[in-house]
C-alpha cells in the first residue's frame, strides 16, 4: 500500500520534470535561432550598406571622368575652330556621330576623339595662333571661355582619377568577400561592371588626359 502510494506520487513528479525540461530546451533552442537570425540580418544590412556606398562612389568617379572628357572635347574643338575655322564643320560632324552612343561607350569614344584632337593641336603652333586670336575682343572672350572649361574639366577629372585605383581595389575585395553574399544580385552586377571595365579604363586613360588638359591650360594662360 505504501509502495503504491509512493509510486503514485513519484510518477506525476517525474512527468512534470520532463515537461519542464522539454520547455526549457525548446526555449533555449528558440533563443539560439533568434540570435542567429539577428546576426544574419545585421550582417546583411552591413553588406548592403557597404555595397551602396561603393556603388555611389563608383558612380561619382565615373561622372567626374565623363564630365572631364566632355568638357575637354568641347574645349579642343573650340580651340581648333579659333585657330583654323575651316575645320569646325568637319569636327562638329564627327561629334554628332557620337549622339547615338550613350553611357560608358560614348565616354570611351569621346576619349579616343580627344586623343586624336591632341595630335591635331600638336601639329600647329597653338600659342602663336592664340596670340593672334586674342587680339580681338570676341576672340579673347572665346579663349577665356575655353580656359574656364579646361580648368573645370581638370577639376572634375582630378578627383576621379586619383580615387579610381583605391576604389577598384575596394570593390574587387568586397565582391569576392562573404559580405557580398546577401547583397542584391543587381547591385553586385553593377559593382562588377565598374571594377571589370570602367574603373580600369579610368585608371589607364585618366592620368594621360589630365596631363593633356594641363598642357592646354598652360598654353592658354600664357597668352591671356
């Protein structure tokens, strides 16, 4: 009788203990899951923020280089038109041929055109030609406008060219790191587009274009 009563008391206590243990284990498991989810969300948010910053920087570098290129070409064409007016029509026709292009493709073609203009301007005595042009008020006004555009082009390009190399390294490192795993595929694709062709192009062509612009600025400044 006593044993039976003892068993009746022990069994409920044992079952209660099992329930408590089970509940405690489930609670710990849920907390671990929650903690893991929070960590994943935090890492994803940091990765997305980093990717956004890099993309903004890349767009800014590209914009600066693009602005530099367009302003330089305008200045070169105007310069040639001042010295040799008979060439203006042909140059404008070539420029109009780029209107069907857009984005990086257009910038690359304008850069090539600008390099050709370097060669054409090197064939003439630019300082002597400008000296004659600036003796007239209208010619001087146009020359001053060209000098302003050249300085603006140099300013736009200098920051972009100096930042392109370090930004290229940062993007390459990020896109191949675990931090990029939770980032939108579209964003990663854009970043790889910059690191794959745009930034390397700026790194290669940028210093040369800045040097050419600097040379023109010195020539214009010497006669104005």
